[in-house]
């Protein structure tokens, strides 16, 4: 688990919380200033992003607070252990998703311009892997994004992630691509309209409620 010198439980009210480009966790109702919360959330994203990069052997982190601020179409799901760090809470996992405009090859080699939901970063701290944390975090994302696993495009999946998808979702046969994304057999079958070649909707908070416009 990853501990911080501030109270994680006061920032992330649920076991899994989502964060978008405003860096205010969904459901947050605390009394701290938004500037303070954004700074702490950015710190969490920086630390978890760096840990994910190290685990994957990447030179640069895929996720950081500044990168989240600059992209409107991405969502980070944060998994916490409410009992960690003497009751202040610890961060256990990070899963970042977002829609990307991609050119993808189908089974016969035809190019398709699409905007699918993509898994961009996925990391669970080493001490909590193989304990159901990753599955819990991934399932929360699937429900939140209302997406079937076979319709996901995975950015540079690690061998662990490939094994995870095979074990839990039966995603075995990939369709070769010319970019860093991996898609699996069934990706093009009855693909939801939202993945068509259109600009992704933007998220905003209006009257305390999350909307897509």
C-alpha cells in the first residue's frame, strides 16, 4: 500500500473513487478548499503514476496530476484501503481510462477510424496483487463506464495485464495492430455506437451532478 502524509479517507469518500480533470474526487463533500484537494489528489496521481511506470519498466509516467488537468476525456479510478496508515487510509490501485481516436485493423486488415474506450494505465501495489484488488477496481470501472471488456482498447498492456484479462474476462485472441494498442477478438462485433468516429463527450459538474455534453 502507498501511504501519504495527509488523510486519504477525507479525500476519497468511497473504496473506489473516480477523478476527472478537475481533480476533485466524485462525491467529495469535505470542508477543505478545492485548491488544497486538487494539490493532494495531484500528489496521489503523481506517486501512483510513477509507481506504475516503474512496475512496467517505462521511462516516463503515463499518469500524473498535471496530465489529468490537461485532458478532459480521461478518468482515473483510485482504490483505497480505508484501514491503512493508522486509519488515515492508503492507496492500493490506479486505473485510468479514456476515449482515444484510433485507427484500428479488424480481422481482415481493414482500417477503422474509431473512438473506443481505452485502458491507459492500470496498477495495483505489489503487496496487494493477486488478492482481488485489481478485479474489484476493474469491475468498478466497467460499471462506471458501462463498457463490456471486449470493447476496450488496451494501451501497451503489460504481461500481467494480459494474463489478468485472460483469466477474468476470457480475452485471449488479440487482433494484430500497427500501433501500441491491443484489442481482442469480438471487439468489432456489435460495437457500441459511442465508439464510432465521433468526438468524445466532455464531462462537467452542473448543479452538483455529473453530466456529459
